[in-house]
């Protein structure tokens, strides 16, 4: 790949021009106040997304805030990734560039792999050394940032960007901006309270020319992504192995039956995925549905009109939702897993939902402070609810660590929710309550009701089978993979996710807790967890002639039966 040389110029933020014979010293360059362009090789801040695509072709990935996108369905803000360079796009124009490979370097030769001291010598000592998410950064002038390897102190990544105030959001209509917590209406709330109805994440199927292949060693959970794809021109008769790892939805257009594997039944897979499994539907038939129990969820923008939960959505608010304003597939999934009418664990529980992105838009960084605000807001709402009908569980498909911005705020907020009697189910539940859980996998055509259908979740199965230490046997195991949920593309549409994550396991536990609260309103998170572990089932897996125990797997029927006998 051709090496492209760049040089930094400081004006308003950090500007970049193409290759010139100029010493890359920040103090000298600060004197240059007039520059014809902002460039990295052929690219400049302010250049359109279309110009980038014309030069580099199809990107390797497009994402933002944990969600992946396609070229024909882009949000207001997103990252677009290519080999060795990524672009931060706002309203279709470049507002930041990240160099993460050897193809780009500064005019004096500085680039990937160079030592920290060389950066300081080249750019002067007017920098800030900060640590975020366990990584070290050298930051100059709010627009140039070097990620430094914690051990060998060398350059791992270079970011050049404008602050949000530079490119502004002044053209964003006020009606499209979500209320901050401080702007929420004071005083009593009249329910249902639905502040906004995000639009469906609509798109038309686009043609897929080749079927992606599944790589078990890849960390990408959506390798065989067939959602909203037109597959009609593909011959998939010999593709059963890859299809068994596919994500697809109601907008996927399949080839003719004679071009499909005879043992791949996508309709059956979709229907099996709607079943919460482990006997949960047998509890529903007995009237154990979470009726009257209040469940809170903090997640991404919600398609509030989806048939899975629209009738029981009591509250929908948003906190600082300045980015993507359409509904999110993640939000629809977690809501339907917890309280969905046909796919959920507690189909008659009431849903209280706050949407947020957990992003500091001005600093272009993630922050847990928004999430902490969401918890405090739920506590405010809870104060208005009758004593006998408080919110009993908050489902947060996220975790946190001390290295993250806002860690102190989120731990304090979670502690207050716990003190208010709520189960705060999240990826950091060990820190909040001292509990442990893990997620289970299932072959797409295996029965969700049979304990023997379950196995380690796909993202950790390899380590389990090869003897890598995993959580202790008091770790509660819950279904995670091969799940059909509500989709954000339409109020009656669904999507099948072959590979899940803790995001899907967390609302599952929240739903089971709602069932337990209906049966025993006095139950506490501690008693619930102890009983869930005690009543869970352990199965045996045979791997290469070696018998391996897997459990305790949550047993909703046995758990509820035990509570009914108390």
C-alpha cells in the first residue's frame, strides 16, 4: 500500500494538509494561520462522504454507539472505516479522521509505532496526558490525540478532529433534540407519558452478491448479516454451515426453494426464536405473566409503537439524544425480550423506558454520566408511583469500569436504585449486587424448552471446551443466542439474532424477576438470586469423550413453583 505523508497545521482545532517539506513542530506550525485546505493525503475535514467513497470504494464497516449501519441507511453521525484510516462523519461531511495503520505519517516521519518521547519532542510539551477506558492518550489543542501503548509507550493511533462546537448543531430543529434531565417537566406525571415517537428504522432490501462466511475466531457477532438483504440471485444449496450462523429479519428476501439447502428452514428458526424457552410459556398459561409489575429499561431509542409492548408502555423519555433520532434495533430487542407480548418473559409487565446514547457530544467521548442521569430519573418517577406498585427492576444492557468517564456517578446511582429495593440487572451486577451470570447458546433448530438444547454462548464456547477457566458454579446461566425479537423496522416486524450477548441475557433475567415479583411481591433481589441458583438445573455436555457439567441454568418453572410453596 502506498505511504502517504501528512503534516499538521493549527488554526481552529487541528488542520491537515497533504505532503509538504515542513518540519512537523506544533509551535512553529501554530504561526501558520492561513491554510488552503484541511487534508490527510486526498482527504480533508469538511469533505463529503461521497467523495471519500469515490476514492476508497466500499468501507469495511460503518458504525456508531455500538450500532452497525449500511450505506443506504445512514444516521446523522457515524464512523466509516477503511484500511488504516477511519472518518467521523456528521451530516455527510468529515469532522474527524483516525489513522490506525502505517499508510499515513507526518512530514517528519512520525507515525505508528514511534515512541512517546518523540511525539513530545515534535509537538512540544503543551499536551494533556489522560487515561480513558484503560488507555493512555496525549492530547493537543482539543483536536489532535495520540493513543499510547500502556507498556511500551509507542503510538497506536492518531486522531484528528474538530470539536462539536466547530461544526455545530445550530441547524438541528429544537423539536428533534431530546430533553435533558433538567428540562423534564416538573411535578406529577400523567401516565402514559410518551415524549416522542421515533421513526421506524426503515429500509428496502438491497441485493447481496455473495454470502458472507462465518469465522468462529472472529469477534464480530454479525458476520453473516442477512437482515434486509435480497438473496434471490444466490445459489445457497451448499451454504448450510454459514446459514446456521445468519442473522435475518422479515425483510430478508430468500432465493427460490430449489436454491436453498433442504435442511435450512428459516421460518421454523424464526418461530423457535420467539419462544422464551425453559417452560416460560407454560407459566403464562397459568396467569404468571408479570401482570402489574413495573419494569424499567435504559437503552437506545425505542420504536414505541411495536405490537410487542405498545399496550404496556407507560413512559418513554429521552436524555440528550442528539445523534441518531430514529428507533434502534437494540432498544426494540431488549424491550421485547423482557416484556414482549409473544416473545417476552413477562408479557403483562408495565414498561418504563428512557432512551440515551451515553455520549458526550461536545467532547466526542463516551460517558456514563448520561446513564447515571437515567437511573436518577427513574428514581424520581418511582417516587410518584404507589407504594405497592413501585418499579422493581432496572434492565441496563451495559456494564462499567473504573477507567470510564462517569464511573463514580454511575456506581452511586446504581447504589441508590439498589437501596430503593430495585434489582439493577446489568453487566456489572457483580459490582452492584455481588451476583454473577453468563449467557447460553442454542442451535437454531433445537427446542428452546429443553435444557439439553443449551450450550455455552458462542462468544465464549471455545474457551469453555478447551478448559479456559470460566465463572464459578454459583454463576446463573440464562438463554442468550438464537433469539427472535421485535425489530425497529416496523411495528409488526421481527428479527432473528443467531449470536447474542449479555445485552439479550440481561432483559431475560429482568423478565423472570418480574414473574417472581408477581408471585411474591415481598421478594428481594438477594432472595430471588439465591433461589434462581438453587433451583437451576445442571446438564452434562459430551465433548470429545469428556463429560463437562454446565449449570446452574435458570429454571423459571422450578423457581416460581418454589415461591408459590412459601
